[in-house]
C-alpha cells in the first residue's frame, strides 16, 4: 500500500502530507489574523466609547 502511495505521489507530483501540513499552517495563520482583527476592533470600540462619555 505504501509503495502504491509513493508511486501515485511521484506521478502526480503532489505530496498529500505536505499539502495537508501547508493547509493546516494556512488555517492557523488565518485564525491568528482573525483574532488580531477582532482585538483591534474591540480596542477601537473601547476608544470610541470613551470619547462618547
């Protein structure tokens, strides 16, 4: 089975393990970016609410 997987990957030129790893890395980066945007939005809301007082 492993040999067939290696042959298929060598023909297709795509490593499923590498692609899965890259996808997980990109997902984590997206989540981190979303958290940063959320925090910036909360900070801006706080600043604006202080100005309204």
